[in-house]
C-alpha cells in the first residue's frame, strides 16, 4: 500500500458514516439517531522488497446523527476506535505490532454545501520498539470531502508519511 492508499484507508471512515446516515432517515425530528458500525479494514502498508507488511485493522464507530426540528440532517458525530494488527504477510504467525487509534469526528456542511470532515484525537499510531512511534497523527485535521479531501486546517503533530517510517517498519520485521 502506498502513501495515498494508506491515507485513503483512514479516509473511508467518514464516507461509511455518511452512507449509513443516508440509509437511516427514520430518525424522529429533533432527536439524534445513534448506532454502531463494526468492520474489518485490512490493507497492505508497504512492500519491503522481499516481503510485504499488512495491517488487519478492526474498526468500531459509534455514531450519532443530529437533525433539526423538521427532521433535516445537521451533522454527524463519530467516536471511532481502530485496532491495528501489523505483521508480515508471509509470516502471519510471526511477530506482530499493534496500535490503537481513537478519533472524534464530525461531518458537517460549509456555507457552500460542501461536506466537511473534522477529526481530532490520535488518528494513527504504531510504535516500533527501539525506534519509537511511526505514522503518528495526533491533533485536529479538517478536510473538504467534496473537494478531493482538501486539507483546510491542521493543528498538532501530523507527519508527512516520510520514507524513514517505512524503513524502520521494514527493518523491524526483517
């Protein structure tokens, strides 16, 4: 999985939230609609040349959709927990690294009707022993989902998916 695929892997979460929102228009006017979604989200992280590292993530989303008094959608709030299990694809019984992401997210619309995804918390964190955390995003990110996931705001420690992170991960699993 390349950098774009990894980012897309974690960006699927708000899309799923909206898909379930659209399917649940039976909410009472003014009352929030609450539900939980659980799913596996496996994916390749990096090809290390002679082996591939994968992540079998399991995601739990607790979602609350809010409506105005006329029953019109206002926003969705989501509490998302992703449990990562990282290992070599060719050695699933071998060494594993685990990590947990805890995200508080919100889907709203801006003044132009564009869908906005705001997240805060620890979005990605895997710790490689003797190296430290890799792929660490912690803080607040705001994206325009309707404009190609344009980043509108960033605060906190948000890395740039640098090559050193992949080298450390490959080195750990050699």
